């Protein structure tokens, strides 16, 4: 398959993902539909997880059709970061988001701080696991020689 065709498929996948995410967030924000905003944020993460797996598989230079560990690692990190940005932007800019996410007796501060820690842990493990796998590959090459 040519590079031009691969890039076209990748751009098409990105556009479809953005449109799906936007539509689901708009459905979650619409008060008339009685759709819980938490489900919208979760669906954004799921959509981004699977689209990132497809995107990395499309753009992978190796001709393997199987999903590799690096694809899953990128997909998990991307989906958590996207969910975090959607969550924070909805809390910051949408006036119905606080009422839709939690009831009035609880505060959003622990939810936001714990989600921030969780995203930080995912990012740290993403970069650490990449470094460890590269280190193991280099040590195995040294042992073979």
C-alpha cells in the first residue's frame, strides 16, 4: 500500500474520531436528553483507545497485522490524556457539568486531583516502560554479540 493511501486512511480515521468525540460530548452536555456526562467522558476514552490502536497499526512501518505492545501503550496513554482534557474543559467551561457529574453535597476537588494523579501515573509508566523495553533490547543485542 502506498504512503499516500496510508496517510489518507490515517487522516480519515482522525476526522471520524474527532467527530464521534464531539458528538458524544454534545449529547452529554445537552440537558434535555438526560444523558449522564460521565458516560460521555468514558465513551470519549473508549473511542480514542480503539482509534489510537487502529491509527498506530495503520502507520506502523512493519507489515505485521497484529497489535503490538507499543500500540496498546500508546492507546492507553492517549485515551487517558484525552479523557482528562475533556473532563477538565467540561468542568471549566460548561455550567451544567458540575450538576450533571456529581450531586450538590460532594466537591469536585478530590475527583479532579485523583484523576490528575491517575493521568500522571499513566504518563510516567508510558515513558518508563518505553525506556525499559529499549534498555532490554540493547542488552539482549550486547549479549548476542
